[in-house]
C-alpha cells in the first residue's frame, strides 16, 4: 500500500509499504480521510512532541486523526464488524491501569499514540485495536469523522469540564482549526463568544461560525478590548488554543475574579505571574488534552444535534501522493485544516 513517512528535517516520503494485517483483537481499516494536525509538524521537523524512542525516526506512518471503514477483523473481535464506518481514538493503553479503566487512555503510563508510536492513518490502510474504533453516526461524513476526535473531542471535553453555558462569556484565543472549533462548541452550548486572533481571515471565519465579537490582537490590546466588551468585568472563561505565551498570559489576564481558564495549545515554556494573574483572582486553570474513550458517542451526538459545520474548517484536500505539498503548505500556514482523502 502507499503510505507517508516523515524522516524529519522537512522531508516527506510517499512510499510502498507492506499491507497490514489485523491480529487478535484488532481491525483493518480502509482509510477514507486523515487530517493533518499542527502537532504533526513536530514529526515533520524531527522533534516529536509526544511518543517514545521510535517517534521521529521516519519509520512510523503519521496521522492521528484518521477515519475509515472496517474491511477486516482479527480473532476475538466483538462489537465491530466489517462495513462499520469509524473514527480512531488516538491513545492505545494497557487496558488495566486506573487511567485506562476510567477511559483516559492517553494518561496510561505505557500508552502509545497512533501516528507517533504506532502506524497512523496517512496511508491506504491501518490496523488498530478494536476498542479504539469510534462508530460514526450516519449523518457524519468521513471528513467530519476525521475532525470529530482530536479537534471537536478536545474542545467538547474541555468545555464540559468548565461547565460552559448560556450564562457565560467565553474568550477563545487562537483561531486555527482548534480555536474555530472552540467557537462552534461554545456557541452551541449557549455562550456569548469573543474570538481573538491576529489574522483577519480567521476572525471572519470565527464570526461566520457564531462568534458574537472578534478582536484583532495585532491591532489592539485583547485584555482591554474584552474588558470593554464586558462592562469592565472580564470574560467568565478564556480558552487558549494557540500555545503562544502572549495569548496564554492574555487569557489569564482577561478573565474576571473567580473566572476559569483552559490551556489547550501546546507550549514548551511560558512565563506567568501566578500571584497577580490567578492566585489573587481565585481562578480555576485547567490543562485540556483529548477526551475519555467512553465520551465519543456523546461528542458525535453533539455534532449531529447542533449541526456543527466541520467541513467548513477544511480549506485543502490532498491525495496521499501529494503529501510533500500538503505538509509544506500546512507548515507555511497556506492552509487551515488540511485532510488527505484516500
């Protein structure tokens, strides 16, 4: 089969690899769609943000947001059948530790990440454990399914933990695909949404997705702008999807006393002022990363019931053969959400 490999240093190879075969408890998927994520750029550069010793060596097929159809099953598989349309849960855990049993398999001490530690979906076929198959509602396309896990699932679970509701003003920083999804989810939960970014095109998209107000933080101080939009109180909740230190600090600064902040964008290092920014404001600050395995049915129902226009986030579609162009353009931010259509 044809597959993508990322040896690092911006090298992208499309090559023939052996067709995978499912073992006991595993299923074989024919990939229909596989989305590129900003964290894939860490493999593109050869500095993987997650994964063990095998990640970043160019031997693992990337793609941790795949979606496809079951075309084969190994021995002992129950609950998943040939013909099922499924997305893929990216975390493979031991299955017996307290985190796996609670559904948070990405917190398992021995977890493996699809697309980083084990082969991912940037290929024609993929083998995964049957338990990692997330059945798609009939209303969701394969493209929407690819965006329903890491993208929607992360923002849905974060906002569920924060209790976002119609009584809240939510500021979303960083309006790439993750932030744009945050706008959709918050608006669907009834909140007033203020979207913040430095790019007008992203602000326009956020407005079309339901943002009540937009703030260009290149042209104005976002903290002051949010204060002005909230009668000086500040936002109830701020969600940073950028990982940019300036945005993370602005998220802490823009919320009211007793407010809440979620950090979602990956960041290796940020300097904050704890006493001033959240100790003396009595803030609740959470890290938000993915979602528990059992929650996917709830997430998928939310997407369908609120008619989230996920395909609207996709600006470019590529074939596997066009992977060098796809990763180059994504790296240079010539695309927003990009998806391989296999």
